[in-house]
C-alpha cells in the first residue's frame, strides 16, 4: 500500500522538474541571444559614430564634437540603419539561406536554373522552324543573320560556365596559384623597383653606426646639438647604456640587422644602398607570392579534405569560380596589395606573414573535430609564419599570446602543436630581444611610443585650451613635455610630432634628453588631471586620431601609394629615382585618383575592409560560430592596434585585415551553407 503513495509524487515531480529545466534553458537562450545582439548593436553604434564625426574632424582647425548638429545626427542614424541592416542580412542569409522573400527567392532560383540549363541545349524547335522559314523566303540566297533571345541566353550561360571551369582548373593547385600571383605581380618590382620611407633609412643608419662600432671605430655618444639614430625617434637618454651602442628595437632589431646588413653589403659592392634596397623589395615580393598562394590554396581548394574525414559534406571541397575571381582580383588590382609587395615598411611584411598564419589557422579549425594531426609542411609553416610575424611587428606577440590561450582551450588535444608553433617562437624571439635589451646590447623602444592617445589628448588641450591645465598637472607634466612645444607640434592626424620624432624641423616637445623614470611615474597622473578638466577636448583628441579607421568615407592620412613616390624614393635615392621616375609618379597618382572616387574608390582603402570585417564578426557572434571566431579574434586585436597607433587612418596598419577579408567572407558563406544543410537534415 505504501508503494503507490511513494511513486505517485515522484511521477508528478518529474515533469515539474523537466518543465522548470526547460524554462531555465529557454531563459538562458534568450539572454544569450540578447547579449549577442547587444554586441552587434554596440559595433554598429561605434561605426556610426566614427562615420558621423567625420565632417566635424575634417575641419582641422575648429572641428569638435561640441559642433554636433542635425546633419551629424542624420548621418549617425542613417549609418546605423545601414550597418545593422547588413548584419541582419548576413544573419538571415545564414539562417534561412536567402535574403529575398520566399516567393521572389523561388522565382530567382528557378530563373537561374533555367539560365544555366540553356547552356547545354541546342536551339529549340521553334527557332529551327523560324530559320527554315527564313531560308525559304530567301530564294536568291542572300545572307541574313537572325539572333534569337534563346541563342543569346544560351551563349552567355555557356560563356559563364566555361569561365567558371577555366578559373577553377587554373587555380586548383598550389603551384598554379603560385604562378598566378608571380606573373600577376611581376610588373611591380620590375617597373617600380622598390617603395620605402624614412623607417628603412633609419634602420640602415642604425646598422652603419653599430658596424663602425664593431669594427673598431670608437664613437662616443654625440653632443647636445647633434643627432644619433636614437635621437631621431627619439629614445630617452636614460635608456642608453653607458657603453655606447647604436642598435635599437624601435623597428624590431631583427629587421634592422637584415636591412642594415644588406644595405652595407650593397654599399661595399656598388657604392650605394639602392641595389640592396631593390633586392630586399624583390625578396619581399617573392615572400608575398608564396604566402598568398599558400593561403589561397587552403581556402579555395581545402586540400586536406581528400585525406581526412573532417570535410563537411554540405559544402563542396573547392570554391567556385566567382569566389576565386574576386579574391584574386583584389590581390592583383587593389593598390593596398599591389604596393605592399615591394614596400619596405615592416607592416607589409607582417601582413603577408599574417595571411600565411591565418590560412594555417583555418586548416586547424577545419580538421578540429577528429583532431587530425597537422601535416609536417603545415606545422613547419606555422612555426615560420609565427616567427616572421614576431620579427616584423612588436605588437605581434600580444596577438600570438592570446591565440595560444584560445587555441589550447578550444583544441586542447593538439596542445603540443600550439606550444611548438606559437609559444616557443614567442619565448625565443620576444624573450631573446628582451634579454638583449636588459643586457645593454641594444636599446629598447621608448615607452612613450605606446602613449599616443594620451599624448594627443594633452597636446590638443595645450593647443585649444592652455589655461585648462592646472598647476598641479603642469608640475607633473613639465619634466616630461614642453607644453608650448606640444601645442605647436600637435596634429590631430599624427602623434609623432608631439613625440619629437623625425629630424626635419625638429621640435623638442618630448624632453627625451633630460626625462627620468621618476618623471615618467607622474605622467599618468598629469594626463588624468588634464582629461578630467577638459573632457570634451580629450574626447575630440581620441576620436580625431582613430575615427578614420572605421569611416569608409575618410581618405587615408598616409596611403600605400605614398611609399611608391615618396621623396626618399624619387629624390633622395642614388639611381632608383632615375629608373621609371615618371611611371612611378603616374601609378601613385592613378591609385590616389581612384581612391578619391565616392563609393567606387572605397575598396582601394583599408577602412572599407575593416568596417566590413567588423560587421561579419558581429554576424558570426550572433550565429555562435565560436571556433571560427577563435581564428578571427586577431583581427579584432589588430583593430585595437589601429586605435592606439600614432596616426589616424594609416593604411599600413590595416593591411592584415584587408588581405584576409575575402577569406573571411568565403568562410562565412561556407559555414552558412553547412548550417542550412544540417537544419534541413534535422527536419
């Protein structure tokens, strides 16, 4: 009699608990959805703000957020609607496989099928009858041409199918892609030779002073009114070792050694740096060819699918002709990619290494589920690409450090791969450079280099409202900076003048000769006091130095075309300036004029790809593609680097994002197709 009394409450309690769990799960899912869409909305708000403030900060003299008016509000609202609309379209495309309403989508699919079906058919019976009737009515044998609509449609369809097959067959192997990139870019080093600016010249100068020191020429540090390389950046004198040394980590010591040694050998053989610079540019072009071909092969052909079970049957192994054509068109035509192949400004080298590294990350995620071991050639490529990134850009180690953590969490069964390819190179290269600095073998980069945002805020206040700096803040600031010189040097586009960088018309804004570590300890306090007293001007300084990276209508402060026709190339070189001088000017002018065209010129600028990448990333968050996001997080970190960079809309900082954008889009399309197929199977 007791058994029914016990079992009955259990039977009743079970569905109650189940219902409670179901409600809890539903609430958590709803909260997750709200959180993901909130992130997307915040991204749109940021992009809209950067777009709306453009007209304000294009007025370099008096522009301020305080002048915000109805026009800026209209731009903000319109931009927000467009950006959020793009995200909604991307999410809808991934969720239901179409953008158009159901009826229109069905009609479009049917029309497309009929269009391509006509490619393999012959003329219809009606067309044949028409042709026979025409021939019967032409007894004298006069030649008449009659082109039917069906013939036109079928001819166009056949041409498109032929082009698609030709493009796929021409790029379905690594060696074929290698040839495409090599032939497509061959005209660049052969007609333009090299592109460079002040950085390479500074690195060559550093190495020359160091070489003289190594070979026995005693060179004490130069006096107050002369400049050694460390004064040009500059690097605070308190960081200089007592025993003179002239190598710094300002532009990464490894590249300085490579560039400087090549230029020194060139001077020894030819009497000038020019031959060495041309060789360096040609080698970088070959490296770019290899990196882009290897990554394109991974994304377009997915060669691992033949050997593993990691393939997703919902999507074809190889990309179609259209995707191949658009991706290759970008690399062959866009000035960002074209000029970067021979630009010796460290950022292009990092960007091409990042492209290579990004492709290997895609291979790892594609073979993640069964935990397939990475092939030996890909494993070696992973190590080398990581190493090149580390020696070309100092901020690379932040990106790699975060990626190590994310990768081991997401793919812990292959932890040894990430340790060997990411952690060990970072420890050896970054740790080795840190050891060389601590041992006084080289001079480290000045900490002031990472304070661009703070410097711009203080300098703008010093220029626009000098009386707004309190006595307490001035007391803490004056040992580090000269307020009047800061105000005079301030440019909202670039923090380098405030840091006293350069040698032409040098202003001693930053007191690098006399500042001490104790003086720097009070710098943050001075900055906070100034920002608290001048919040609007400080906000202006922040936005004015970074809005262009996220505003597709903003023209670059320094484009990649600058390095092609800079004075360092066209006037200050020995014989490079005489080789195709006018052609170099023409190419740079053409790229600039193309970029000035509204809308049509946007794809030539890096901020176009930054904005779209951020929107695709938001869509990936909404679709919960966490594994893919793990490989795309570095793109978000690179956007953070842009915000903290010394200059606004400096195109070389956007190269990595622009170069991989086509692959990001292809990945999104493939995963959307796979999700739709799985959803259909479940139904």
